[in-house]
C-alpha cells in the first residue's frame, strides 16, 4: 500500500490548516524533517509533542536530549525512527508510516521569549502498485529511465538528487539555476551528458543507462519549514552481447570455418597422395610393368 502524507505547517495563532500555503507530499518509507527555523545558542529548551505525548526534547545546555522511548517509557510508536538535530532542534521522522499521521506540536522556550508551532500530518492510502512503480525501476542497458517524485515543485523548493552520496543534479530556488552531473557541486563524471532534469516537477531522466548506474538514488526536497528524502531503487540489466562482441563472435566463427575447410582439404590431399603411393608400391611388389608397345609407333597396316 502506498501512503501519501500531506504536511501543513501552521505558525502559532493561525487558525486554519494550510493557511500559509505550505504543504509536502510524502510517501510511505520516506524520511521527513520538520524544521524549527532557529539556530540554537544553547539557551533554548526545545520540545516536540505528538498527540500531546512528548517524543523529543533538547535542553539549552545539551545536558538532556531524548527521543521517543527515552522521553516517555512505554512509547514505542517511533522506536529508532526519530532523529533530533542538536544545532537546530529540527525533528526527522524516518521510514514514515500511516500511524505517524496526526498533530505535531513544537515548543521553543528561552529566557527572553517562547514560541509554538503546530504541524499536521495527514496520511492517505494509495494503491501499492503505483508506489512500487514509482520507487522501483528496472530497465535494460541502453534504455532511458525517469525517476518521478510525484509532486509539483513549489517555486521556493530546492531539489537535490544524489547517487552514492554524490550530488548529481540540483534545482535551486530559481529555474535558471539548474545543474546536472559535472555541473553539480560534486562534479561526477559518471553521468556526463546523460542526465535530464525537469525544472517543473524535479523528475530526473537517466539516458543510455549502463549496468553501473544500478543503485539507490535519493531526492532531497527542501523548503523553509520541512525537507523530504525520497529513495528510488534502479536496476539496469545487461541487454545481451554488445555489437562489438557480436562482431567478434562472427569473425571468430568465420575464422573457424576457414580453418576447418583448410584441414579438410589437407586431409583430402593426404588421402589421395597416400593412395597413389600405396598403388605404386603394390605394382612394384607384384612385378607388374607396362610392356605393351606404343600403339602410336605401330606401322600402318594396308
């Protein structure tokens, strides 16, 4: 079953979901980070709640940091799936599932000021076949494959594609700032002139695929309030023998035929010569000589 998750971010005091227009589309198995948009100076207490249950906390002096069961014994919902950024207090939910839907409440308290934010996560069910088709791709070598995030890119979103932890494509806040393969910050040569990026959707197309392109591709979608990591598994299978290999096999076959023909002719020659020699030896052994007069030398009979 494919699960689509919509995140609507509300600032404290906003009374309608999605009033600020920010939303994210998250599928089952993705990771999503809920940002605090603050850079802590170790002077704030940051607490995250899910349905009124504390699930993460970091104190101003970093003397106490907890997530999930460490914050509340017996709370197993997010076991080993929460990660808290010690610098910003941002909360990452890994391998998200439909049980993670609900209200997330953030409290930031310091000596001078305190603030609150509420984020609503709503999970929708989508057929599993569509999820598998989107997240798992299998193609033959030489074909093209497109990795589609399944979302429309917001103007301020940043999208970054990774392969083996190397950035291979990126869309920044402005459509004109688009780069792929060697143009990207990591400058990977593997995909030179074989990547195409759709600046409207963020879809990545790999052209003329090779078996070495097999692996996990990650898309990171970054906005001001949240970021999403989506993974795609690509398998490129060997399409068979290359043209060069086929030509080599044909050449080897032709050479083999010629060699067999030469051997056959040699054997035939040896057979004829040996038969002639054997016949001569037999004639000599039996004393057979051709003593008949030459008919051409006989006188004419009138």
